[in-house]
């Protein structure tokens, strides 16, 4: 299997399926078949405005397929999924719906890999729901309401102002809530200690224009063992910054955590 991870698997047509979350939101999902014989799977959770159709997501999936089947999906409020985006709050129910669906289909080991907003969501999901074999958080925030970069100030304008939400809806096919969180959910750093016993890998680029590397250090520092931190030289933000080599390294890190338990 280790040698096989160096060879990206050809992507077949995705198996499309509509799933419904516990709070009644329909999700647009796509399952890609790899080399796991239907026993191991990786869930990819995109960043804000992302979609399972994006080239970056499909590139990462292609390099994970020798290891496991890959299920990607659009978060609530995104593209062809229903509901409204809550920018990292209720999206934990989206990840849980996908993980639960894979369990129902007979997958015995499931890992989650999230990017940016999706990174915050998979950390929170593992802490609140558990049941995953490993978690990878790429380019994720460590706190809510961060406005320390120009990109994040623009994002907040898009989420908080009527004109910004109109632009997101028309130009990016993303529908965002127009109310404040009430109550404010615990941020990723608060919940990071509860990810264990699942191992946590935090990946962050030192050229990230959204969140500086301090976010990765805070998240990793708050987590319990087993955990690992990669600060990637020259890497930008989220899915678009995931080169084939980085995706292969993530696959190699995931491999032992998705391997069958010899005792079983």
C-alpha cells in the first residue's frame, strides 16, 4: 500500500447522493471509489465557498484514492446543497451526516480532512461527535471573528453586510445566514482537547493570506496527544495550496490510522 500511495488513482465518475442532516438540511454529496474495498473512507470538507467540484478538492481526492474511498460534499448553503451557511457552526451536522452515511454503508474506519472553515468544522465534529479514526485540519482558524488579515476583513464584509451576502449568493452560489450566532459556539481551540483519542494533524502554510501560522500553533498547542503539526514553507491557503506532493504526504500520514486493527 505504501508504494501504491505514490501513484494517484484514476478518478471514476462520482456517485452522487442526497443526504439529510439531523436538523433537516439536504446535502449534495459525491463518493469516489478508490482502493479500499469499501472498508476505509476519507471525508473531505471544503472551505467557505468551496465545492466538491473544485479542482483543488478533486486533486486532493485523487491522491487519497489509493488509500481509501473519498466522500466529498457541499456544505449547507453552498451550491446545490440546501439550507443556509452558518460559517462553521451548524456545519458539524453536515459532517456527521456524511460520516454516519459511510458507517451505514459498512465503512469501518473513517477519517476527516478539512480546509479553512472545513478544518474548524472537522475539529469541532470530532470533539462533539467522535467516531472518526483521524482528523486533518488544513489552513484552519483557531478562533472565531478573526479580522487580522485583509482577506478576513473582506470575508466578514461578505458575511455581515447585505451587499456582501448578495454577492456571495450571485457570484459564488453561497447563501449565508443574516443573523448573529446565538449562542456563540465554542471555537476550535476550545474543543481541540476533545479530539483525542483520534490523532490530529494540523497543516498550515507560512504564506497563508487568511490566517497566520499562530492559528496553527494555538490549535496544535491546545490539542492532546496524539497530534502533529506541519508548517509548510511557501504554502498559501486551503485546497488551492494543496500540491500533489502535500496530498501524498497527508495520505501517508493517514495510512497507519486507517489500517485495520490486527487484533480484530
